[in-house]
C-alpha cells in the first residue's frame, strides 16, 4: 500500500467515524471554541517556544458511542518561532461533574518555520485535556500533547507540549 493510499484511509476513517455511528445523536446547536497558550516542545531546551492555538468543535456533531461521546475537532497553532500546525481529527469527551477529560487524536499539516524540524509535513497530535467547568458555557483547563510523524519521515524527533485552555460555548 503506497503512502498516499494509507494517508487517505487514515484521514477518511477519522473523519467519518462519528458520522457512521448508529448510536443516538445529541441534538444541540452549540459551538465550542478553545483558545490555548503554552510551551511547544518543553522537553527540548534548544527548540522550546511559546505556543498559541485555537480549536473549534460543533456540538451538534457529537455521537454517543460505547467508548464515550465522540466528535470532530479542528484547530491550528503557531509558535513564537513561526512553526504552524493545522489539524482535524476526533476527540472523546468524558464528563465527571465539574471536571471533564477530553483525549483527542488529530492528524495535520506541520510547517517548521524557524522552529523545530519534526521530519515530515504530516504529523499526528495525541492530546489529553482536563478542564474545570466554571459555568454552563465556560471552562478552564490544561492539556498535554505529543506531536509525531509516526516514522513517516526520515527522522521522528516528536515534540511534547503543554497548554492552558479557555473554552467557551456559544
């Protein structure tokens, strides 16, 4: 299987997983935005940089499944060194009262800018976010993520990041 077919399969699977779910759809018309800032590649002293990002999620696209509430998520970040990452993928949502946990997997396109060379334009971000609901429509949280090319490139140094999150539903 060539790489183009593999990329197409992975991308299609992730985009359509919530859509083909036969479980009950949650019907709301709310959108959630997540503004975040933190440190990109905090574990690499040489390429550590300030990180700024934005995510969008349409809550009307949630699906209740056996592994939790799943939804698509789309976003982007930029670092102080002009590295960029544009992504779309899937996230799960686990509600524990005022605390929520949101793991996600988001393939995307990475541009090095003056930042760290991650070895390939196609990168995969795995993230865990924990938030505290301060009101019905507002949450504050923290997230940790790892960006890696899964050895598709000549090298695969990866980058570990953390961020502080402000989420707002409207």
